[in-house]
C-alpha cells in the first residue's frame, strides 16, 4: 500500500513571528514543486496566523505545536483546538518535551487528539521511549501502551487523518539518531502492529508513521528507505532552509520524483 511521505519541521520554541513568516516564504519557494511528499512547518502559536496567511494556497502546510481539548474556558496559556481551525492543518501532540517538562499525560494526549479531529485537523501523535526504558528492554510494550492510550475512542474512519511520529527520546536533539533498522523494527512492532490489533490490516498499512530524532540531510535517505517509515518529524534541521529543503528533496527523490 502506498503512503504519501510527510516531512514536518517542528520549530519548537524558535522563530518569533516576523522571522517565522520570512522563513516560511523562503522555504515555500524551495519545496512547492515537490508533489509526492506532504510538507508542513510548525511555528510557535504566536506565529501561526502570520505563517498561515503567508502560506495560503501553498502545498507547504501549517502545523500547530499543541491544542487544548476544551473549546474555551479558564485554561490560562492554552490554545483550543477550535481556535486553530483555518490556521493549522496538523497539530503535534504528545511530544516528549511536553510530556517531560509540562507533565503531559497519555489521557490528555488522547483528549487533545479527539478534539483536533473534531475540529477538522490532523493530529501528529508523538510517541517514544527514554534511554533508560530502551536499555531495560521496555521499548515495545511502553510504546504500544502510548499508541493505544492516544487512540482511545478514535474511529477507524478518523484514522485516515492521524499521523504517528516515533521519536525515541534519547535521539532528540542529541545528534544520536536511532539506526534506521532499529527505528523501522520498533515502528513495525510497537506502532504498526498495535494499529493492526486495534483497527485491522488496512488501517495498519495505510497509517503514516514518521521517524523523529536527529534527522539530517546526511541520514534522511536511510530512514526513508525503511519500509515502515513514512517521513520525518524534524527539529534542529528544520530551522535551516537549506537543510529542510534537502530533506524534502531526498524524500521526493526516493519517492520517484
Ligand atoms: P531533532 O531533529 O532536533 O532531534 O528534534 C526531533 C524532534 O523532537 C522533532 O519533534
């Protein structure tokens, strides 16, 4: 089954609105002609509206870095999924930095995923184990649990809009990527196989699963060559136009463009 690769730049807490807009425009000019790969950038929420305006009508899409599950109310500092309608196509949820520093739980990731789907957007749900879990051999059961918890209550029909990102915590921002074979086998055993149990073969084979963690132009081809990996969720290398454009170009070339 063919799955359209998806390459998303997670800018994290970088690029204030003016810089975000300039960067998005420069990047847009470099990636708009690749049509076999879906692309998106995830600016800070403050820059979403400016970047969304700048990219109106472009194949380069916009992702938000989070969303609250309630439509409105007394939730200081939060942005409702409903408020992102028209500004973002995707919303990144469950990122390990949010889990680690802001006490994000599996239950809240699930509430947010349901809210994002209800608001008509596509959640990108990040899962992944710590170094200690990896070394203790707990990766597969732990990641399977994260996937199951995140997807509770999500219908088979809505799964067409869900993207999952496997990001081993020990590979994020460390320069230490998982080997492509390691990542592929964990994605197969912990993510795709969990989807198979929950939704059956067709959905397991059609859901897009990204790898994230120190993806760079120099290792992108290896990841994209793996049968279970459908693109990348990229931090550091997404902050440079040349690097991010190179990642998209590699994904497109390897997809026959
Ligand atoms: P790096 O690409 O900087 O390792 O970050 C990965 C990541 O966390 C993307 O969400």
